[in-house]
């Protein structure tokens, strides 16, 4: 009998996902001996057997992966036969730096665990922390690697004999499931008053929480990556009270429906959307709302979309089931699930922190004692109307820390992000690890979370960056922090980082034109950019600004980003209109005194920085149409402007190019003048909005064609927060394709500022390689 032995090294998402048990089972079924363990190189496997069983093991393994496993690389090398070896074993992990394994994202409760959760005969019946190797918490309970129980927040919960038997049985679904536990040995849940008094425990706590929700109360519920503020989504009174307490008057609130059938009652769910709803990531999916009166009218007043997700932890499943029983037919089994924080602060993490910060917001608290080691908000996406694939608005729980795979290996660099919608990115080899959503670096609490995120990412990746890259703006907290870190600090213009990011996601290796359609970013000329046509070479560090929107003043600086009428006033000034003609401007009744002040600012060019921002153009149109004078949240005016569009094909407004200027200008002033002319004539706002959208898209496509031809490129990267506009995201790529250009879109990250850290990191790698 001729024996062969092979050593396999596997890297990727292969820890805590049932990978080693799968290897063990396959080895037994194939009659092989050897071992498997977690090592510094990745997962190390040695298999020995006769015939071809050993040599084909790698192929067999690739075809038999457990649900959560992903292989990045697999190498197989012949090694000397070990005489006398009689069995296949799972060996203890080797702890060392430089691990090549990936921590799995947190994943939704699997069907097997759900079956046990609602089986009265099962010892984990209604236990809100049931899990196995195919589901449950991962990132949010992991301190460092290797991913073994002592390195997680489950270290303080020794397993009972029954759980230990499962954990040590290679043929059990819970073999080496690090969070494995039961009601005897695992975390516990309890209900507390907002003063901190314990009111009920275990099953009684969940029943009490469900009854309180059915009575219209607001709860703070500890989840997977932080706290949610929760109330009945069918109750106008409860939703209105939640808005009042949180001071979140108009921004949409997300909901959690008990199941797909309930989701179909309250929203229009396409097959692509349903696939994303039931995926193991369980994101918030933006769906057309049913508007049938089943849910409160206060959930999303500015949009026709409803942010909806399904339960993703056993605690959610049990709570919603008990709520359904408690509320009866009065309201549907749908709960508001909004981040447990005050506006602009990070989501609350620990029990004491939540009690301190959320006591004014919540009537009751549903606590548990499994520590969350890193905050992680819910992910938000919308199915693309053309491809059906997800377009991300926020990438966090369920997706991070899965990497973006890069064109080639390179040095390790930390992208520090900008100021709003911040993420950080750490590269390692040929992978880029973009963190979960951190938020806006506008206060010390969020900045502390930002620093925690950087530290945690370095810990789970076991890597130190050789350099950092920050935004060009010197006063961003991320830039200031970069100056305090060890190693070189590079700085990169905001919108160039946007384009580097979308090129990296698409693994695009050739120079490309980039259209950065955004709100604001400091430009090389110290003005505010945001409507940019950039030539970017992903292999180098140089770039060129080939074109941009017509520059206008932004009266009041940041105030104009909150008050759209200011930008309308600025655009009117720029097209030679200083006073109203036949129609009074819609903001004069409420902002007449401020309007006079802004007029003086424009005339004297006081506190009115120059901008080419695409976002501010949308604000100007919305302001002129009287859609919103003061925004309650970022992008609100543009959201309303998109929503009111007249359906169908209308003649686009002209948006010509100023080819006589260098850089070339997209004549957005002429575009706005057409908007104003129709508004002055009393044309319907929906018609004006549609013609504006179509005109801008046509103008952008023509700009791209001219500049791509001049630069000798054929691909156009599309990035920036305005690319979250569904009309642009659908029609602009189609317009480019019609003109023979290839549109490169974000697929793994949002197009907003959350993608900037990736672009920064890519630039930093090239700066280091250039020397």
C-alpha cells in the first residue's frame, strides 16, 4: 500500500465557522490520518492515506465548505509520510502574530438553531443566546486572534458538562463553537427600570419587555453590536414619542418585522430584496413602503422607502414572537429598531453606559451580561433596480470585517477616513479591511469609538501599519489624529480618494476618469470641491482635475449645507438675479431677515467660500422649489427632490459644457437657469425635478465622453454621496454605456464618505512603494 502525505495551508474566513470540524469529517470519510489546527500561517492540515485520497483532498475541501467559510488561498505540498499514525486529530491552536485567517462577521441565527429555539422539548427553548458554528456573534465578541473562547467575551462563561460534550465532539454542530452556551452556563437577560432596578429575569424579562412594547412603551434593548431603542412600529403615539425624546424629528426610522410574511404586508418586496432580507447578514433593506396604514405614518415622512430588516439574533426572534402574542391584532409584529444613541453620538455599548446615556430616552432596559467588545451598527442597503445587487448606504454588521480583495499584495497602510460617515481601512497583503461605520467625528464620544476601532482592527489582524493617510483638510479630527501616530503621514484630496476607492473595489489597473459627485471636500486650491471630473492612475500617485461644476458661493459656509434656500439664493445671484421677479421666493416668509443678510454676504463675498459641489446644486434646486428651507438631516432636501419626480421620459434641461475653460466646466449655472425659468412660469415641481435629473445626467455623460476621449481612457469611476440617488445610480451608468464607456461602480462599500478610507490606503501603499 503506497502512502502519500500532504500539508495544506488554508487562509481566509476559516476560524469559528465550522471549518476544522468539516476537515475532520472529510478526513474520516476519506479514510485519512493526520491533523488540523489553527496556526500563524492560517489553518494547517496534514492528510495521509493511500491511493488518490490524500492528493484530491484539497479539491474535496473546496467543494464541501461550511456555510460561513470562505477560502482566500489554499496550498498543498507533499511532505514525508509519518509511520505509525492511526487517526485524524484536531490539535490545539498555535497563538502567534501574523495570522492569515479572517474573523467572520456576526451572522444571523441559522435554521437549525431556530428550530431548537422554539422547540419546547429542547434544553435551549427560548434561550436568547443559542448559537452554533454556522451562526451567531463573531466580530463583536472577539478581542484578538486566534478566534478561540479565551480571546472572546465568552471567556467568563465556563461551559457546563452538556455544552462541553457538544463543544468537544467533532461530529456535533457546536464543535468548537466558541460562543456555545445554554441557560445553565451562558449569559442571562434581565429587565430593568430606567433607574437601574432589576424587574425580571430570563423568560420573564422577555415577556415583560414584550408586554411593555404592546402597551406603547419605549425600550432600550441590548443587541449584538450595541443598544437599540425599540417601540411598536404600528403605534403613532409611541413612534412620535420616540422621535420627541431622541430629538430625531424627521429622519427615517428602521423597523424589524417578525418574518417575511409580515414584511410583505408592510412593504413591496422584490425577489432580489427578499434574498437580501433573509441573507445571513440580515441588513436593513430599503424597500418601497406599502402605505396601507398598517404602520405608523411617522416612520419615514420624507421618502417612499421603508428601512426594514428581519430578526438576526435569537433574542430578537423571541422578543418579536412574545410581542406578537402580547399585542394581538392591535398592531403587526413589527418593531422600530433605531440606534441606541443621542444624535451624533456612537451607539451605546455597555450596560452602565446605556443606563447613563439612554435613561432619558427609554422607559425600560432589556440587558444581558455578554459583553460587546466592539460597537457595530446595522448595515443599510438598497437593491439595485437593474442588477438586483446591493447598493450600500452603510456597511457594518454582517459584512465587516470581510476584506476587499486588491489587485496585488503591498505594504500595510492605515486609511484614516474623512470627518463624516467615517470608516478606517487597514491593508494587509492583497486585502483591505474597511471597518464598520463609525459615524461623524464631531464629538469626543465618537472620536473615542474611532480610536477603539483602529486599535481593534490592528488587534484582530495582528498588523501594524507602515504609514497613515489622512484627508487634505488640516482640521479634521482624523487628520489631527494622524499627526499623532508613529510613521509617515500622507494626505490625499477627498475626491481623489473617492475615485481610488471605486477603482480598488473593481480591481481596475489602468488610468480612468472619475466623476466624484459629492457634498464637500477641501480641494487643492483650498476651495470646496464636490462636482469633479478627475483623471486617476491607480498605479501611481498623480492625478489631474480635468473638469468640474460651475463654481458658486456657499453663503455661510456649513450653514448653507443645512439650509437649502441659501444655495438657491447663491445660484440665483450667480445667474444675475438679485431680487424676486413675478413670484416671491418661497423662503422669504420665514427667512426674510436672513435672506437680506445672505444677499449682503453674496454682494460683498463675506463668509461665502467658493464651491463646485454637486450636493449643493441639488440643495439649490430643492430650495428654489420650496421643498425644504432647513434640513433635519443630511441629504434631506435631495431625497425629497428625487421623490417628487414626475415619472416617465421628459425632455432633459440643457446642461452644456464650457470647453473654452480649463479645466472644462459643466455649465450647471445654465442648468439652474432652466430650472428657475420653469419655476417662474409655475411649472409643476415634479416635472422640474425630473427634467433637472435627466439634464444633469445627460450633461455628466457628455462631460465624461469629452474628457475620456481627451485622456485616452475608456472607464469612468462613479463615487460620492450623490451617487446614492437612485435615479443617478441607474441612469448615469446606462448613459455612459450608451456612449461606449464602462461605468465602474461601488459594489462592496457605499459611494459616500465611508469609502474614502480605502482610497486613502491605496494611495498610501503607492507612496511607500514609490519610496
